[in-house]
C-alpha cells in the first residue's frame, strides 16, 4: 500500500472516519489498491485500520486486541498449529461480520489464521 497525504483524501472519507471513530488518534492514510483507502490510527491505545471505498462507503476495520480478548478455542488451535503468534486482532466488515485473526511466523513468512467470532477455525493464508 502506498502512503497518501491527507490533502488527497476525499472529504467524504475523512468525515466517515471522524463519525465512526471520533476518538481516533494519529490518523494516516494508505491506498492498498485503486478505489480504496485505508485509515490507520490508534483507538483506546490500540492500533487499528479501517478500509473505505473512495466514495466514503465503509468496508472493514481491524482492531488489534490483547491475547486475553481472543476466543479460547482459537488460542488452543494456534497453540497446536503455530510456534510464534506476532499479532492478534478482531475484524469487522459488512461482508463477513465479526471475525478474529492472528498473524504467526512460519519459517521466513507470516501466515494469517482466521477464525469465526466464536473462535472456530476458518482458514489460513499468507499475510499481505
């Protein structure tokens, strides 16, 4: 994703972030692909990023969470299938609702493990 100066962010997108996350601190922007913008920020001392279409439509948000907030069954799965988890987070989207994910090192790459909101395993793949 390419970093973008706030002056190039459509007002509708900036307004949507301010409405959805009024307590967001240190907002900066990246463009992961044409037509989409990611707002990166801190909320309640946690790293977050929210994806929007350039029209202002919200797509999804990822919230970093401590391991204590991660579903127990997902933690058990990770303990049995990984050696080093580097990040835990909760994601919300219109398309998929609430899900949990974790990044874990496998050799020289980072894999993302995705779970249901109840902690059921869904899939894994390379972290982009």
